[in-house]
C-alpha cells in the first residue's frame, strides 16, 4: 500500500509517502511558515535532488493541497493521481487516556481529539487541521491517527500519577502521559530485531535525545515509565525546554517578575534548555563549536544535558531491577558520539562498557557500540516514526 504520512504543526506540515510493500520512501518534504507570508515547501525530487516550492501565504489546507500537487506533478511527482494513495496516517500528539493505540479516524474520534485541545493547545489543533484538510481534498481515503502518548498507556499508576491532590487527576486528567511514544515503540522493537532477540523478558532503556528528548523504560516490549509528563516540558533538559525544575522556582519567578501564564509558558518551552543556559543556541552542533571556542556557559549547558540523561538511565535501571539494552536515537543520540561516551562512562558500575573506536565512527546508522565485555548492550538505532505510522495505518486501513 502507498501511505501518506502527515505531521502537522502550528506552522508546518511534514510529509512522507511510503510504499509499505518494501518500506520505500517515495517522496518526502515539509511545508514551513504555513499561515505566514513567505511560506514554502522543501522537498526531494524523484532523482533525490532537493528543491523549494514557494507557497506565499496559505493555510494548512492549501499546504496539503500543494503537497498533493507535488506528489502528482509530471515533473517531480511519483504518482499519477490521488487515487494511488491508499490511506493517510497522521501523527497526533496527545490522546490522553482516550487512546491506547492507533485508530481509524471517524467523527467520534475527531471529537475525542478535540477534547484533548486544552491539554495540548499547541499540538492537537494543528494535527486536526491536517485531518480536516484531507477530509476536504480526499474525502474517501481512510485516515488513521497515531498518538505520541499511546505507547505509554501501559505505565502503572505508581509511574504516571503526580503527588497532587487526587481530584486533579480524577477531574482534570492531570498525570504523566509521556510523548515520543511512536519513536520509543519503534526503536525498542527494532533493537530486538537487530539483535535477534525477543522483547519478552528484556529490559530496555530507550533514549530519544535531540532538540526534544525523552527516556523510556521498556519491559517485555511495554512502556513502564517515561520522562515527559502531562506535557512535553518535563524530564530531560532539551534544546529550548527546561525539563525537570522545582515548581516552587516557577512560582517564585512569576511573583517576582509579574509573569503571566503565557509568559512563563514561553520561558519554559522556548527560552530555556541548551539555549537558555548557553545563550548560544539550541543546536548541539553550535554548542560544540562554542565549547571549542572556549565558551564556558556552552560547556556547562552540555554537561547539564548529559547529566540529565545519565540520571534517568540510572533511575530506570533501578526501577526495572537492571537493564539489558540501552538504545540511543534522535538527532543527538544517533550522531553525537562524544555525548554517548560521556553518558555511558559513569555507568561502568552497572557493567556498561563502550567500544570507543566503534562509537566514534557511528553516525546515523544501526550499530552495537558496546564492547564484547559489556554486561549491557549499548546500541544506536535511528528512529523512523513515519514508518511506524505507515505500518499502523496500513494495518488499520486493511481492517476497514
């Protein structure tokens, strides 16, 4: 089947067209500055060459329409008509407790996604724009919602509950939900395939680290704990997100600086993390360059970033009663050998030992980077959320 995967953000639409018969990526790209002046689509032509299509100011429906036009373009397209698209899979960020797996999109499903707007105001409304755009442009094609939160619905209450008055969970759904679930599900399954073992009886810690980041404890193929919370702000230090912080510190800053909720939200989501501490960038490559130039704040930011990853790995190893496999994925996890090394070195007490020569050579490809003597396998597995979405979409569309 040919599956179109859409990931709609507030001002962007990323896409991939995947042929699930051999998992081939037929086309990919993304619209940026959607709803703003100067919108455009970056995409790959059939011959692999990168190109840009200017959009001007357009909404999500216009962006999706332009993407479909590119897919069917005589010059740059890979299909002759929309009819060749068998189904569309959408990344939907928040499913709360309503969804524990991917589902066929129906009117009741849309309403439940809308009911999550207040808990994910920056994400779910944008995701819905993509669903509605396909409704308008391809009304007869099956659509499937794949939720970032679904994989983590197997967490026990002791892991997902906050120590707030219980009424806020019962009445408002305030609890840990976790995110990056599609990525954690993919890499925890793929690493078992790669190593030739079964998920059952295996304890895995998956580290999805990049501009956004989260760590998940996986037992028998199921999530039992994860670092992100009610929102994607909790947990690791990220590119611009604060991660774990004393809530009392936030109250203190609000009172002292007379911050509104919107201003505080901007600080903890857009102005903190690597960017906030370093004052340089949220991009680890630029942090590295600044460190090489002697920037002490950049060095501190990187040390803090590494330390948060280390602490979560240690905590989840204790929670699971040991660990068999540690997986690195995401932009930093797949490409930053130095950070992998610095995170793993203090874990020697658990029997973790890297093959430093192999680790130094691995950038964006599957590989075991632990030594033969290591008691814990350390593996790099590039994530493929779009492929996971395509597979779910195919399975559900076939059942329709």
